[in-house]
């Protein structure tokens, strides 16, 4: 019984000590182990090929049995083009590392393949049940492999300036380096997946580990094939294939002219069919333009509405011309006409918007002066003047715009307009709720009687309280207003910063049709975002 208990305790202790070694060993079988060892052989050969310290005679190898019975014992021949290329790569000094000196391109490739070999060797050792494996050490080793691979890839992808020329190591080995670097980038992601598998749930750990290791094995075989493949053509295509004859150019020009004529005729037919509709809209526009001009004059502004309308169409037309020129061909003509049509639609809606903004701005200015004006009116009434004389006093003593408005009321009254009608005109011109209350109070007082001095005193108190409330609301909604400003300004600032650091790329992108469309779309959405945030901060009292 004692011996049995001893062996049981020894078995439990052994399982506890050696359990980590078999954690990932169960994920890979003997066939996977042979694939790993074959990939290790290929990376070993590639690394030695780029080792400039070894003579060419010592770089002769044979395929091992793990690479298959058909390849067993077969000699691995070095490509004929490689010795000369190796000399050139060894002469290209790439990076200086303190303590190691200046490394050549050949040395960087040698270190890269050696790093992949070390990864595969670590994965192969993890399958050996006779060697105890500590998961923390294994994970730390894979992390070191990935850090070294990333550093080497960054150096190999870097473009170097040699005098007036830019040298890229991607063009090495007859262009094979481009595909090999792409494979190494994929291998780098699988290195990370291997590290990530150590922190995965227990049910997924082994499967993730196996998939990442075997993906690196497949990538290693791909590197081997890419190195031994035919070179990638690096010469530009023959310019003769792009040449055109004089007859072909003349034919293309005639077809372009014919197409433009047909498009113009199609537009003419469309306009002819819609002639009555267009004339009706034109008459409506003329009537509206007269009304808009009168409204602007009532705001003491002399603005030719045609400048606003046609100016908007011209702005849209210039932007459409730029985008059409970038697009080219018939598509460019269509884009230009589309933007001109958009400008025509938008231009008709611009004058009312501008007029509404002006009225609101003028109303806010009059509101700020209304309390002082009412105090002046109240004092004039106490001194024995009538309401007309009080208005005249305000027009002389106050500053515009309220002085202009009150002065216009007096002018209309002197020209024969009833005072009540002159006040109604003031109410129509100015968008101010408190001024409207004041005018209604004056009209009612002149019809039924009453003490205007008391009314004005109460209006002054109401205006003072409303001003305090508006100031409080402004303080409470200041954040939304600032957010609206930031939403509008930050994209412009970021665009300017990108233009400062990458002007060539930004200009080349934003002069293409897709770049211009994106710029226009971003502008529209920025305006929408600013409007939405502004609406969220509005409080109507």
C-alpha cells in the first residue's frame, strides 16, 4: 500500500511538472512537425545564401527527407542570378546600428530569414516532449522574434536617397523583393497571432496556436518559391503602343465635337419642351426679385438681388467647371451642367435666407436699444410732449438702427400717413417681439386711451427681465454653440495641417473627381452638423 501511494504521488507530481510541455504539443501532430522542419531547412538555406561571410562553394545543400520522398537527396541549386545580386546588395549600406556598425541590405535579409528560422525552431522545440516547456518563456521568445522581424521589415521598406535618386530595396532581386516583403508582412501578423494565442480561452488556445504556426510554415514555403521564381518585369511598357496617328486624333476630335453638338441639341430640345414652364418660372423670379429688392430697401440696404442670384450660380459653375475638367470627356460636361443646375436651384433660395438673417440681426440690435428708447419716450411724455414728438426725439438722440426706424415713422407721418399705419410699417420691417408689444400698446392707447408712461415703465421692466433670462440661456447653451463652431472649424484645420505635411498627396487627391466630390460632400455634411448642433442649443421663450 505504501509503494502504491508513493507511485501515485509521483505520477501526480510528474503531471504537474510536465503539464506545460504538452499544452501545445497536442495541437500539432507528426505531419505538422515534418512541415515545420522542412520550412526550417528552407529558411536556413535562404539565410546562408545571404550570409556574405560564407563563400559560394559552401552554399550547397540537399533536401532532407522531411521535405518529401521525391525531393530527398536532391541538390538545392543556387539561382544563377543571385551571386552578382548578392555583391550589389552587400555594397548597399542601409542602416547604422550602434555597437554593430553599418549594415548592408544583404545583412538585413540574412537577419530576417534567420529570425523566421528561429521562430520555426522554437515552434518545433515546443513539440519535443523530452524538453520541458515553460509557457512564459515560450511566449517571451515569440515576442522577441516578432520585435526583431518588425525592425528588419521597417528597414527593408524604407526608401533611401542616393544623391539625386531615390533607392528602394523593394526593387531588389529583380523585383522579387516586393512579393517577398508582402509575404513577410503577412508572416508578421501571424507572429502576433501566435503571441495572442497564449492569452486565448483554454478551448481556443491550441487551435489558434496551430493555425498561426502552420500559417508561418506556409508563408516560409511561399518565400522560398518567390526567391526562386522568375524575375518580375521592371521595365516600362513600350511607348509605341500608346502612340496615335494624325488620322486617329482627327477622328477623336470630330467625334468629340459631334458628341458636344448632340448634347447641346438635346439640351435645346429639353428647354424647348419646357419653354412655357421656364417662362412662367422666370416671371415668378422677376416678381420675387422686385419684392426682395424692396425688402432689402426696407432694411436700409441697397442690394442688387441679381448679384446674389447670379453670384451663386457662378460659384457653383466654377466648382462644376473644376470638377468637370478633372473628370474629362462627356462625363465632365455632365458634371458641369449638373452643378450649374444645382446653383440655379440654390440661388433662388439664397435671397430669402440672406434677408431673414439681416432682419434677425437688425432686430437684435434694435432690441438692445429699445429699453433706452422707451425710457426716453417715457421722459418725453412726462415733460408734456406727445407720442409723435417723443418719436422725433428718439430719432435725433439715439443711434442707428433704431434712430433710422423711428425717423422713418416720423417721415411717413409728415407725408400724410396715419401714425398708426406708420407704426404698422415699423412692425413689418423689424423682427422684434418687444417692439411689436410696444407698437400695439401705443395703437391701443391712441384708440381707447390710457397712461403710456406707466405702460412704458412696465415694458422696460419686462425687457430688463427678458434680457437677464436671455443672458442666462446664452450661458447655458454656450457649450452647444462652441461645439457647432468646433464642428465647422476642426475639419478645416485638419485639412490645412495635412496640406502642410503632405502637400503633394493632398493636391493629387483633391484634384481628382472623387477627391472633389468628397470635399463637396464633407462641406455639406459639416454645414448640416453645425445646423443640428445649433438647433439643439436653441431655447424658445
